[in-house]
C-alpha cells in the first residue's frame, strides 16, 4: 500500500501529523476566510454538513462551534467542541461546490487515561468503522488494510478501505495520539493509464495537490502530449500556461477544459447521491472552480529539476 496521502481537489494541513506528511504547498496559495456561526447555518453546504453530523452523532447538537471558515469557495470547514473543557472535538471539511464531506477529524473522543493509541488494533479498527459508518454509510463490502507509518515522532496507523478491484482507497484514515483523521478519497477501480503522480515537486518530493486537476485526458488531447511529457516539461520549471503557449493553446482554453472536467465530476457525484442536487448551475460551478484551476496552471516548480 502506498505510504502517501492521496489528495482530491483540496488537502488540509491539520488532517495528519506534521512529522508524518507535509501539507501540499499549493493549498497555501488559497486564502482562508473566517465565518460566523450564523453564516455557516445560513450556508447551504455548511448547514447540510451540520445536519448530517447531528444525525450521525446526536450529542454534537450541544457542542459549541469554535471555528468556521472557507477557502475561496473551494472548501468550507467547521469545528465543534464539547462544552465543559473535555476537549472532545470534531472537525468537518466540505467541498464547497458539491457539498461532499471530504474530511472528518475526531479528537479526544476516548478518555485521556486510555487514548486511541492505547487500544488494540481490533479496537482501533472498530472505532474507525463506527466513524465511517455513521458519516458515510456501510463499509461491509470494502476491502481493508492497516499498517504503521514511518513516523519517529508519533506512533501513527494508516487504514485504507478500498472497493474490490480498486487501485486506490475509497477512504483513507490516519490514527495518531487520540485523533482519527478520515478522508474520503474515492479511489477508482480502473485508473487511467494516462495518469501520473506528482506533476509538481517541493523539496524533491511530489506535491499531489495539482494531480486531481492535471490528470485530465481532455487536457492532454488539447496540448497534444501525454501526461508523462507534460510532467517532464513542468520539471524544467515551466508552468502549464507556458507549456500551452508553446503549443499555441491559450490560457483560457486550458482553464475551460480543466474546469469543465472538474464540474462534470461533481455533477456525476450528485447523480450518485453524494452531493446536494440541482441548486447550483453548471455556469455557477464553473465560475467557482476557475480561480482554483488558474492557481494550478500558473504554478511552477521551485527550481528546474537536474538530470
């Protein structure tokens, strides 16, 4: 099993221990804006997430909202904490376009005398199973794998739940200290041969944030090059925009192709019941995702790769 965090459209720094993984630098370009409790409750995505949480864990209705924010209409986040100084906290990160709850972080739900990492492997899996079942639904048909992470500073377990035949997990969970960090990855059973990993690198390591945008067959067709060829050009220090210009392809053409693919993916999720339906038009969704596409296609590797 690959020992890396597989990101979707958005990755969040607080999901996993800093010593185990670094947050993808591209997300740092985006600006996080605070939201009030009233704004969250009047926001369609935020309110729907709260209702889902309250249904899954009724006790959270009495929790206090201690933090809420949005990242440029890409991600909406809320954090609730039990009153009384117990430290029992739950955090949700939602895709602001589709409304899908992509990340759930459960902290300090076990007593300090016996935190999660003091439990047996079977007990830890039972806790994770319960979280996924409540927030996402039954997982009986998923294959399961659990392994320790190479993290000298803090004992960490990675749990992957995959659909049969899938090459990537559908749910990926990290357990460390007294925290469960669960991500909905939605790995595909038949990945495209055109896909590559790490179009951009930081400190010599792959930065997976952009992969969800750039692994796009229509983009490769527009540029007249393969995924591997595009990755090679980006490794030289070029941006996607510059590569496109060398092919007489405009920036707007690149934006239009990638943005439409992202929107089509979200609409497909809606048809499968994974997102709020019908209230956001194709044009509105395109407008929301275009700024994020622009960040990716104008980004450059920190320095040209040396061969």
